[in-house]
């Protein structure tokens, strides 16, 4: 089972590494990263370079395509060759998925037209500009297309995907092994719950 995650400079670390951790435990699965030019790919903070040896153009098909977000999504959206590759790969995947602004990439590739989909709340207008209907949920499944909201929601999506690729008990075992049992100290993890001063503070995080 081949799971492919494209990485470009300025990717959001948890978008990619969270699902990578979960899906790496799916029996029979291989999770690998691809990029445009092989070498070191920098995350959005610039302190966790990932060596990616494979060009995305070398991949002809895969079982799962998982597109992460971050500042890298802009590079993907503006690259017509990459978007054409996404469409080609999607034609034969079991599942095509996204985390955060990776959903915008799927939209730009024409895969979300008319569908309810999610992304990071700040990118909702951009998602809708590509014909999707933004819906503020953690994970939204449309048959074999699955989108997830901002950053940490990719872990929720990956657990659900693990169940689809194996079975519920295996997915629950992976969840237990990774002790994925969120109990955050604050209840401000969605735009609907956060007070105005918290929302305002997020604007200074980039």
C-alpha cells in the first residue's frame, strides 16, 4: 500500500508528520514523501529540514495521496504541472486527502467543485474560490476524497483513514499506541470557540 505525501518548502510540520506517524503503522503501508526537486525541504519554521529523494513526477500512481498545507500550498497552487500531476494521480487512488490548506490545492486541481470540504478557517474564502463549499468541520469525507481542517485535524483524518485502509480495531490500536487522546488545557481550538482577543493574537503567529 503506497501512501504519498508531497512536500514543498514552507510546509506546516504537523500537517505532514502527524498523518505520517499514524499511517506508518497501517499494516502493509509504506508512507513516503515526494517533492519537485530532490533534496532538503524546509518546514515553515526553517528548523526541521526533511531530505526527500523522490520527484513527484516519478510517481505514476499510489493508493493514497495526502496533500499537506502551510505556506507551501501557494507553491503547489501556482504550479500547473503539479496540479496536473494531482489530477492524474487522483484518477487511480483509493483515497485522495488533504490537511489544512492542502484542501485549497485539491480545489485548485478541480477535485472539490461543488463538494462540501474543509481547510484551515483562514483559507475558507480561497477554498470556495475553487468551487468548494467550505464547511467548518474537522474532517469531511466525499467518497474517496477526504479533507481535514487546520494542522492538528490531520491526525483525526489519518485515524479515520487508517480504519478505511485496514479496520476499526487496527485504527483504534494505532490511536492507543500513539496515545492520541487530546485533552487540551484550553477550549479555544476552533474559530467558533475562541474569544476575539485570541483570534486577533493568531494573526501575529506568522
